[in-house]
């Protein structure tokens, strides 16, 4: 019986002890009656406004802020940017943080009487990062080089696979281009970590998949991805003695060094405006053939491209719509003039423009390949080549933009 009573006493005592600490833990998160905490913005940054009740004209000192505030209209009002709580913290940050203010009532003689601590939760935003290219986090490639283009907040700290590339971030646009070397080993991951001011780390991993090669085949490092000429000299290297075949338009193939060094060169020919693919196959007895595909964006200079433009008059619009496949095959250029009516897609940017004189008819869908981002309601003069149809209207790819 004594043992049972003792056990009962311990369990009851333990219950009250646990309840005491539990209620204390909850109380720590509760603010004194009358204290108001509201989330908002201060200088366009996340902040909190804390209102502490007090006698009119009295002074309240906040230890963490090293500042005093006078009670007016029943409250001492304190505006606090959220970032001051984590600006100097090192390492990774959590999504939220619990913060505490320690206020004191300050008398005219300078005596400080502690008031109840004030607690609230802040949210730490992620550093902004936008992947502009490639189009997805995982891409299959067949060449040694590939570019990663991101957009971050100007002044951000950026690392790729642990190496600092912050100095390559544009101080104006926040854009950064990283030229990745892709090995024929399967997955090639590139982990990008961004830390912007007043934000926590944001991480993305871009993976390029390049199939393992039985026969090594690579284009020379630095092979262009854009050109304004219809031909481009290309250098490549494979296994000495291999047989190579260029399966896309080309001329002047030189294989004099192929048997000794594996090097060969040729002129790639670009037969359409926009993306053109250079494709090469290397083969060798007893081995699996290797193939390399390299995309080059070909665009003639503006003075050469724009002079070929046809107007989109009523007759020209009808003719284009009736013969879109023929016009697309011939890369026929048109001048598109009008106000952007609405956006169909943001990435890639695709808009609808009415090309009639009164701006009310002859709609065309235009995809943006220019350096200017278009805005709804603005008038533009665009030079674009025929591509296809979309919802019963011509679809053109714009290469050059001019404002009215």
C-alpha cells in the first residue's frame, strides 16, 4: 500500500510539474495585454510595427534596438525592419525566426523598470533566382560546353558547385551566365546557391545529361552558339582513325589529320533563320557510334534582315494566312506594326498585335527573340519571319524591335 501511495504521489506531482513548465512555455510566447504587433513594410522591405501601451508622455527603452520611444496616444510605436534580426548571422537560415524585444519603462531620473518581453515571428524571404536558360532543370546535351543563364538581384552572392562567381553578376540587370563543361559521364549537376541582401539562401540544381561515349567526339571549346553569317568554320576531334560523317548541311570537310590526331574541320551551312543544328557522327569498327548535336542561332544583321520585310496590308495579311507554310519555309520577313493587345506567354514572351491601320483587326501572334521586353499597350515596329499559325492567326518570330 505504501508503494502504491508513493507511486501515486509521484505521478500527481509529476503531472503538476509538467503542467507548470508547459504553461510557462506557452506563456513565453504570449505578449502582455495591450501590446499590438502588426506585419507590414518599411522602405519596401518586410517589417513589423510594435505598439506598447503606456502612460501618455512616458518613455520606453528597447534594449535590442538601443533606442527610446515616447508614448503618444496611449502607445509607444516602434517600427522594426525584419532583416535587422538576421543581417549578421552566418550560415543557412530557417524560413521563420522567433524574435524578442526587451522593453523598459524609463523614468525622468533615468531609472529603468523592466516590462514584459515582447515576442513575435518573422518570415525570412528566399533570395530571388530565375533560370532563364536552359528551359528546364534537366537537359540532355551532346557537346562539351553548355551555358546556364540566371537572373538574381544585383549585388547577390552566387556560387556554382561551391565556387564564387559573384563578380560575374551584372550590377545593372542581375543576370549571370555560367559556361559549364559537360563530361560524357551521364549526369553533370551544377548546384547554384544565391544569397541576396535581406534574404536567406536559395538553391537550384541544373543538370546536364550527356551520354557516355564509346568513341570520344567533341567540338572545339569556344565553338560559337550564335552567328550573323550563313556559314561557320567548325573544328572537332575524335578518335584517330575513326570515320566521321557530318549529317547536316556543310562544305569543305578537311580530314587530313583525322588518322593521326583525330582532328577535322568543315564549314557548317545555316539554311534557316533562328536555331540550326550541326550534327556529326563518329564511328569505328567494334565500337558504338557517337553523335554530337550543336545548336547555333543564326540571324543576319539588321540592315540585311529588315530590307527583306513585306508589309502586312489587308492583302498581305490574307496572303500570309493562306500560304503560311510556304512563307515559313522561305523565312519570309514581315514588318509588324501595332499596339500589344495581350500576352499569351511570358516565357518565351508571346503577344498578340492587331496589324490593321485602325488597330482593331488582322491579329498576329509574335514570339519575342529580340533584346527588348514588350509591354501591353505600347506601340512597336517589329521585323519578324513567318513560322506557323496559332488559333487562326499568323505566328511570326520577331528578331528586331523598334519603338514608335
